[in-house]
């Protein structure tokens, strides 16, 4: 099968640091190639792939200080895909919805995976107009605001089995991994750690839009003997951070579409203590891979029970539910269904 994968240009594929969408595009593309399919990746020019790369920008837009208008590069990328579209059996978009007007009804079938939140009123008119476009959710929770969309299925993210090694958790600290922003609630993670009297290591990206929040709300909380701010980490640093951690704190305050960090933690054998929101009940198996909580008090109680969990079993659940192989198989079923139902 000839498959096009269209990735956002903000980060390279795979990303150097933070970048969940581009990471998934990389793992999916490599796994499809491993299974004998021909993959063309539309991404930034500094991306790495085992398939054919068509660059929509010289380098990732977030890493290029000379970029003034990112949309110009994104529109150019859509033109590249449109020009080459007839050469593919299917086109898989990971870039939101900007391509909808161009590709609806195109003779080459397309499918779009939404990677972000959808509980946004601004989407109402757009999704009503394009309710026929085939789309995929990354959790059942994600699709709740728009059940009328043409959902082809839910495909949970997956990681290569050899990406992370199980750790022993002997660092005896809590880990927070993600972005510094109000909805990720690093402030809540710090409060949980302080109440539990445990050290917490915070590995987080800071977007320009969140720098004021970081300076005004979070920076004062970092001046505590139990708190260590690590910053944005690379894959090797992430392995050590998660593998040595006693547990991962995921105290979100928003409808998380998936939460890849939870799966990364499980891959390291490290249990997760996560707030009940968004996809969390679909990802965390209480009593196996962690605990689902609804308050700081429940979080502290859950941390007391972490030692009752088997880190080896946590890793086994990851291998069974969240491998890139399983993810690729799920997507191939959707591709084949579309090829069988869309007139060519």
C-alpha cells in the first residue's frame, strides 16, 4: 500500500524534545514500512524517516527563529500533498482540519487523526459543514463534543517496544513530564509531592504563550527543597527520569485527548497517579498500571499504595495495549475499510 503521512511542521519527525504528534507520526511511519508498505512523509526538512521525505519547510518551524509567518509554510505543504495525491492509495493527515476544503471528495481517500482537544465552540460550524470527512480519534473521550462526525475508529497511541527499558524506581522521587500550562497543573503536582513529603522532578517544555504563567504562578513554587525543575528533556534523559521514578504524577485539569506521557511511564514500568479527566480512564488500569484520583488527598493515598503494584506487570500491560505494532494494525484496518468503501 502506498501511504502518505502528513505531519505538522512545528517539530521535526521525530521531535528532539517535546512533540507528541510528531513522535506518533514517526513511530507509525516506521512500523508501516517495517510491515512492507511504502510511506511518504510530508514533514519539516530536518525530519528523519525510513521512507521518502517531502519537506514543507527547511527545518521545524518552532526551532527556526527566522520564521515570521508559519501559515505560509503550512499552506505550501498542503500544495505539495495535493500535487502528489494521485500517487497514493491513502493520505493520512495529522495536521488538524486546514486540508478539509481541498481534499473532501478527492479521488484518493484520506483520513484525519485529531491529536488535540475538540471541546471548542469555534469548531461547531466547521465540523457541521465537514461532518462527512473520515476522521479518527485517539480516545473515545476526545470525540464526545462531536459524535456526529464521520468517525472511523479510535486508535490509541503506541510506542516501539524497544524505545524504553523498564526501570527499578529506586530514585524514590515523583516525576512530572509535559508542558508548563494551566491545564497540565504542575502546581497541583508540586502540592501532592509536598503533602506526600516526596521529592518531585519536573521535566517540562515552556511555550512562549505560557511564559507569563510560568513566571507568575509556577516559578515561586520551585523554590522548595523537594522541587527540582529539569526543563525539557531528550529521549535518553526521559528514560532515566521515568525509569528511576517512584511514580508519575498526571494531575491534569482538562479533557486530555490521550496523554502519551502516561504510556511512556508504563513502558518504563513506572505506575501513574492521574486525575480522572479526558482519556485517563481509558489509559490507566487502576490497580495494575496506577491509580485514578480526584483530589490531592486521594493522590497522596494512592502514592502510599504504589508499592503494591508490580512494575513488571505495568510494563506487560504497556506491551499488550500500547505498542506501535498494535497502533499500525489498527490504522491499517481503517485504511483498508476506506479503500473498500470510497469509489476510485
